[in-house]
């Protein structure tokens, strides 16, 4: 079985080409992808060549871990039916390319246990489900505090703010250094960091990915306050020890979503408690992926870009 897919051959060298898919087993589904998201975090690092050594990395690879599509073939051991809408968090089904992510392909062969069923159909916004689940993962859990301050008003920062409000907690304040990204707040305030005089935050979530920001955030904590790192940092993190010592500051690193996060987040979205609206700023045909990836990573006005496979 063959499919057209986005293939990254090396930093900045990307094209749409035909790839060979592994034959599906009895536990697999074949999914025809309708939409796939472009990650400005980890995928950008592969595209730019800045990704530190990472398990499973290598070129050529099929990028993408945010895909939505329709099941077109089912294995005998699965509980799905042809026509079901599902979210696919990537795939490793390529015989001639690495599938470290693997979601940017017209057809995907995947184990049925890896997909998430979608009652709402193949809506473009559901490509954001993994990011929303990752934001939820950083907040959920025994003893975890919701953010009082969020740093960064990208998609993750916006989802953190929306989840905080959906949880019934007071609306957080958001810092954003880019004036163009201060728009689009829904029920919370976004300001430049220098406009905020407060220095007694109990919990700060950093979604900026800025490895030089820790000293600033420590200075804004109250005693025993916590910093939660929800971004991905390519440079080593460091901080001045005495100020953190004096405040007994705590730091926590939040990794990616778990299956429980995905189930809970899907319920929040499909019940209407969490909106994924107004987070996708750019849509491009998958056939224009080379231009689209450059736009996603280099255009400061691009909040989130989604590839449309229906027109490819």
C-alpha cells in the first residue's frame, strides 16, 4: 500500500512524495487523513536542525503528530467501523521513512489502541486535541495547582488559560512579549511582562520555551511558590540559586499527555466545556507543505497551521 506523505529529508528540505506503508495487521486500522497539524515546537526543531539527540530521530522522516481522519479499513480484532472519525497521534507505518511522528500522510496504518474516537466527526479543530491534552496533563493530578500567571500566548498558553477557566478557577493573567499575540483572549487578560508589578504568584506556568526566563519567574514567586515548565527547551536551563533558596521555590516539568488526559480532554471539548475555536490561524493544502512549513515556523503571525489533505 502506498500513500502521499510529507517527508523531511534534512533541515529545511521537505517535500510531498509517495511512501510505502506497512501491511495492516488484525489489530490495525487504515485511516484516511483529512487534516494534520504542524507543530511549532518539536517539529520546528527537526525542520531547523536544532533538535538535540532524541530517541527514534533520523532522516528521512514523516513529521506530524496531530491528525484527524476517517477509518477506511478495519482489522478483524478492532472495535472500530469503516467511516468512524478518529484522532491519530502519529504513526510508525512507513517502510522507507522514519515514523518518529508520522501523522502527515494521506493514509496511515495504525494500531487501533493508539487512536481516539471522535463523536464530533473530522473537524479541523480536533487536530488540536493532543496540544489540549498536553496542557491538561500539566494541570491535572494530585497536588497540582492551576496557573495564576501563564507566560506565552501561543496555542499552549491559550489552552492553559481556557482549561483554568473551565475548571472554575480564577482567570489567570498571561504575559506575552509579542504585541501581535496579545489578541484573542477569552475571559482573561494578556499584558506585556513589564506592565505587571505583582511578585507574589503561587503558581506560574511557562509556555514560552525561553531557557533564559527562570530568574525572572523566580523573582515573581511568593515563598514556596511553584514554576511549571510546559514548554520545550533546546538550551540548558539555569537559575541563580540564592533567590530560589530564599523563596523555597519549587519547579516541575510537565511532559506530554497520557491516554487518561486524552479521554478527559476529548470529553471537555465534545461537551462544550473547552473550546478549540480561533486557535488555527492558517490552513494550507498538503500539496503545498514545503511552503506551509516555512510559514508555520517563520511567520510571526502564524499561531497554528493545519494541512488540508482533502484537497490534495
